[in-house]
């Protein structure tokens, strides 16, 4: 039973160690067909759950009959599936409020993370994210982009993000991470760093004993290794899990957190948090795997967008950022039902007979079937699709625009105007995107005190989303707005 599951793990793009139980329990992860003879009928490690009534569940949380298992090594594990959201050159932790100031990042989770994203942004959002649970996980995750030698960006698919007790801290001592916590793991400077936080390996390597777990070998290097075609490159970023108990951030986004005093393999749970950072939270980690083909070249020729010093080994600037945007009730379930108990909650399971609703592409960008122009059911999003450049600006009679309701048709998924906490014309109160909407053909050129135009900060208002006509385009710079339609 275990052997074929590990075979799956070798074929998947995942985050954190690929557990056999994960692959067996998640149908969306299956890549082959197996017979019933491949499974063991022994269910002594299956956890008995008592799910709540369906009427008590938040949107994004559903009943599930998938099994939760006892981890006999004492660790507690939860994983969540997130898809890529977008790519940009922003970093709200390192360069807050400075659009385009960072190297390129690929983002997961919260769908519109940019230079102006704050904890308040995440906590107040009701957007469907690119993670399981619809709006229940507003956390923002991002890493530098990875490129092959010819400049092709490698897309991260079916990525998992782990929340674990880890191998060092006893599972029953892990506490719920505080709301508003942010942190960075790894070093974005192009210089060798400790493999505790950021590391690489070729999956063909055979790690020496002793190990905590054969699925998490300790033979990594701090730079992109030479993995040949037919092999797979794995890289991981592991966040510190010991919090100082006071600060939700720090000047370098790192000092308020620390790594635990490590356990010695194979003795799991024999480490501890230092006195300076006494509060243990889940070990959050990202891990990516890429199968190498002959057309991609050896992985030591690849590079990260943050590899800015050519004198240093490629990949030595690996790092990741995390902002806590979880629904606090859901995170409480994850820690108490999955991690403290030493259970394996597979992907998205909450340990109580419920799970986070799975990610579906259509959910991330879909039309609302309840919308109708002026309340008429015959003039729905299918009607809008006939003339989107014209009808996307229509409303339902209550100022609910087709741009918002028919996002797939109008191409406005993940597109929203900045709030006044992010953009104000010349910093003046009341001169935000609502003000711009009064005369968008004129005001979309206005800038704030940092030089950011309204066209950038107010894309919905200024017609810079999807198939809208731009309100800032000029025919041959004539000054005549929308002289010609942009489609």
C-alpha cells in the first residue's frame, strides 16, 4: 500500500514532505488507478469524528467522510491546497506602499496582494481566495519566481502549504498563531544561507541515516543543485515556529520569530523554543518539486528572480513571506483537532468530520447567476457576454455593476480599487477612488504623494480590468480620451 503512494509523491508538485496518507486520501491528487487490493483493511489508526450539524458550518466549510489518521510518530499535520494567484514586483512586507520596488514574486492565497496589502486588508476581505475554504483562508503567501536558463518562468501547480507540529517541538505544546502575525523565512540576498530555512535537493539523492522521516531527508544544499533530466528538483522554505509572544512583526520581519532548539534525529519532539521566543506555533512550510525535462536543462542553470548577484551560486537567495489571514475559528480547529492531537488531517480536513471546500478554478473567477440588468433575469451575464465592452458597465438597478457580478465574462477577476488607506490624490482625505469615479477620464491621471496614478490604484474605476475600455488611453497622445476603443 505504501509503495504506490510514494510513487505518486515522486510525480507531484507539492509543498512540504509528501506523506503517503495524503495521496491515498485525496482523489484530486491521484494520477493513476489502483485496485482495492492495494489498500489495507486495518483501520485501527482511523480517528472517530463527530461532525457538527451542516447548518452550523461557515461558507467554505463542508461535511466530509474522508478519514483522519493517528500519526504514530506523535506529529500533527494539516495541509492546504492553494493555486497561484498572480505575479508582480511588489512586496508589502519589505517595500510597503512602493509599487514595483521588489524583484518578481509569485503569490498564492489572497488574490490581490500588492505593495499596499496590510493585515487589515486581509482581515476585512471577503474575497474568494486561491486556497481551499473560499474566503476562510485570506493568508498571503509569496516566493520569488523560478526561471529556466532561457527565461521561462516555471509555474507552480497543485501546491500544498503545511501547518505542522514539526519534528522538534512536542505537538501538544503548539499554540494557535496570533492574528496579524507576519514573517519572512530565508534570506533574499544572493549569498549562501543556513539550510534550516531554505534548501534544495535532487529527489534521486539517498540521504544517510538517521532521519526523522524518510519523506523528509536531511541532505539539502543552500543553492540550486545539478539535477539532470529525468530527476526532480525539490526546494523548501521552512518558517521559524517560535514566537516572542509580544510582537506581530519586527523591523526585519524576522527578529520576533526564532527557530527551535532542534531535536536530534530520530528522536521527534525532543527540542524546545528558546527563552527569548517561548511560544511555539505551527511550523509553516512551503515545498515545491519540478520534474526536469531535457528541454529545461540542468537545474543548476536555473535562477530565482531574487538572484541579483551573479558571483553567488544560483538559488542562494531563496526565501518566502507569510501574512496571517486565516479565519481565527478555522485556525483554532486546525491546531486543536489536527496538530495538538498528533493526527494527520491530510489536505483540507479539519479533524472533526468537516473540511475546507476544495479549490475550483470556476469559483475563483465566475459569473453570479442572480444578477440581471435592472433586475431582469433575461439580461443576465450571458446577455452581458454579447457586448461586454458596453454591457459590463450596466448595473442591476441597485448599483451592482456587471463588472462585479459577471467577473468571468467581463475579465475582472481579482481586480478591485484600492481603499483610501492605500491611495489618495495628493494625500487629501476624501480624494480616493470614489472621487476619481466622478470624472475618470480626467482624474485617472492624478497621482498620490508617491507618484502612483489613479489608473494604477483604481483599475476598476479607470477601466483597466479585463475587457473594459481604458479611460486613460490616448490616441497618438492627442489628449482625447478613448478616441479609439481598446479591446
